[in-house]
């Protein structure tokens, strides 16, 4: 569904992406991991059109994404880090933000209530404002917004950041069930190895702007890559050559 070929991006003298190749198949849940500064967020921003690559190309369904940007933007959902809800809008309007451009208020609100219910939030939440919700509830509301338009591709940016282990596990389970039910393709950026195991079908480890290792989540623990095993275990080796150590 999405293919990244030879993607490179620099900011001044800093090379963030350096000929990165990666693909996402239809219905697959891909998790991208790596240390700080390895290019995870920049990769996502390039796919979403928020950054322009220096070199390389991004394909969507086999054609350059740049040629079909509008159609792509209509068919994706995004769960932002820390939910990124609009403080001045009630929760239902946050969830229905995109829907209100295309449909009436009553129908948009009905869909918003349906999506809120899907993520475990009742109708009593709809007219509250983000500041009145807990961190876990805001994350659920952000997830409801991400799926409001029944997207074909969903992006999750650090979906469990700021949550305690119990709430994080609940969000991971929700994401996995939504991906399974909808058949959507998903790309998740995370540092949380629990999320990797809960959400992912396949994992890609970025290092120095490229994919260092990729494979099924089930293969990850037995992979013969020292940096991957250090990342999984949270170990930093003395004199490690990787800058994020």
C-alpha cells in the first residue's frame, strides 16, 4: 500500500534519513522503532507531506504519492502523541472535526458518539472539553478521531506516551482490535516494546537514517542483531557506536 524508496532528508548538516527503504502492505500493522534522532518522526512527516524529502520517493498503491496527495489525505487517520485535541472544542466536535466538512451536524455528532463508544467512552463525554478528561480518556478520544472517517491507513505516533502501564495496555489492545476489525493498514512509531508486541505484525528498527533490521514481531527476540537486542532489553553497551546510546 505504501512504499518508501531511497528516502533521504537532511536539516542543515544533520542527515536524518539516509536512503531509507520501507514498505507497508494492505492490512498490515507495521511498528517503527529506534533511538531518538534516528528518523522515525521525520519518516512519518515525509509520508504525510509535512516535510519534503531531499531524495527518494514515496508510492501509494504503486503510484507516486505526490500525484495523489488529496485522495491520500482523505483516506488516512492519525493518533497524535498526547492526543493533540483542540482545547476550545467539545470532545464530539474534536472527533467529528473532519466529518463536519462533508456532512451535517446531526450526522457528524451521531458518528462521533459511535466512535467514542467504540473506544470505551460514553455519550456523557461528548460535550465535555479536553481539559475535563484524564490523560487516558483524551488518548481514547484522539483514537476515536483517528477512526472517525473509516480510514484505509492509520498512523499512531507514540500512542502510549504519558500513560500508566494499565491504561497503556488498554490503548494497545484497542488499537490492535480496531486494526483487525477495520482491515486498515497501520504504521506505529513507539519506544514502548510492550506496544510493539501488542500492536505489530512486523517491526522495523531504524538506525542512522536507514532500516537496520526488519521482520515479523515473532522473529524479533531471536534476531542476531546486537543493537536490536540492546534496544529490546533497554541496555546501553560501553563504547556503543550508536549516537542515541
